């Protein structure tokens, strides 16, 4: 199979480029990524709609991947609790080689044909869950065989890949293909392919959280108040929704722990 992600860069002799030329060239390539992601919106929409239905019944969203792709899945999943106040088990990122592989490359882990399923079994994976395989090449054994095992056990599968004809597409109920073309450095899929995966993951999880009611208007009303910046942001949200002064809004927010709860409590008092 010809892999676009492995095809030769359109740029030559990078080591002789001036820094400005390197940066401009990378930026020129990066500007093509959002347009490629836009072409995949219909496929992303179908995945989001199906996943929301399952999560409303108690299902979860899993990302599985190796290397850069696995790290991006873990990153997206880790942002869900602080941003949306959702339980950490709602969206789970699993990387080949375990948590150690987030910081230290364990590249051989991606060659396992059985470990992804074992990793999912540790989470008691079930038919209400959705598993998204993230792999730029679409050939990673860990991911391909993980999705294949999921399909064999009646679990909904999806993928994010950048290679047409990739084996990963064939084991995905909801295949998402984002073709970004050759990388600036040949084969370095942490670049455009990684950016495409990050954008797509952002779209999937954000749209799901909105549809599950974790956003009100355009505000993160369930965000965790983990630092002074977020407390200040939350206070201003409460002020906007209630008309309270800063000090009163802050007291209410800290008492009830979230913008949503604070505003709802104030509303119950004023009715």
C-alpha cells in the first residue's frame, strides 16, 4: 500500500535553508490542514451523532493509538474533566506502551496485535462504548487489531487516519480520512498529520460535550475551578447571568462549586 504520509517532501535540502525559509515553508504546509479536515466533517458528524446516543445511555468514548497519535488521544481525553466538568471515565485515552509512553518513546509497543484489546478489557469495554483508533498511517498493528477485536465483540469503532486505502478504514464503522499530503520532513507525521488529528479530536470531543449539555450558551459552565484564573472567569460568568456584584458572585461560586450550580441556585431564590 502506498502511504501518502511516507511520501517524499516537496522541499529539498532543508539543512541549507535559512531559519525564516524553514518557518515560512512549515507554515505554508500547515495552512492546508484545516481545509483537509473540512472535507471530513460529514464523517465526523456521523461519528458524533452515534457516540452521543450511546453516551446518553451510559457509554464511553475511547481513543487508542501509538506514538504521536496515542499522545494526542491521551491529551484530548485529559482535557475533558477540567474543561467540561465531566467524569474522567467519559472519555479515555489509551496509548500503546501505557502511560510511560506519553513521555518516553516505546515504539515497539505499536507492533503488538493483542495488547490494545487487553488494554480495553481492563476498562471493561462494552457494547455501549465507542472506540476511535488514531493512526496517521492507518497501518499500526496495535490500533488496527484493536478495532478488529472491537468489531468482533459488537463494539462501535471509528478511526482518524491520513492514508486512503489504509487497513484501519476497513475495521471502522465510522472512518474519518483526512488527507494532508506529504510532510515537510519526509515521514514526520507529528507535523501536518498530527495537526489534523488534533483538530479532529477537538471537534469530536467538543461537539459531543456540547450535545451532552456540558456547555450553556457558549460558556464552560461545568469547568473545574482549579486555579485563580478559572475562578475569576467563573465569577464573571455568574455575574453576567445573575447581575450580582463580583464579591457576591464569587462567594456563590465557591460555595456551589460550578457556574451552573451557582446560577441555578440564584435562580431558585429569585423565582
